[in-house]
C-alpha cells in the first residue's frame, strides 16, 4: 500500500515539473507586481 501511494505521488511530479516551475514563476511575478503596486501606492501617499 505504501509503495502504491509513493508511486501515485511520484507519478505526476516528473511530468508536471515544468508546469510547476511555470506556475511558481507566474505566482512570483504576480506577487512582485502586487508588492510594486503597494510600494508605488505608499510613495504616492507620502508625496
């Protein structure tokens, strides 16, 4: 049972590895964009 679970977990990982990296990049870009917007907003508030 443990082997089946391990195989089940291992199966999608190598195939979706590229997708996972892409998703991480997209999430990171969104996060950076939000941070930049917040920083710009705070700068405008200060000015």
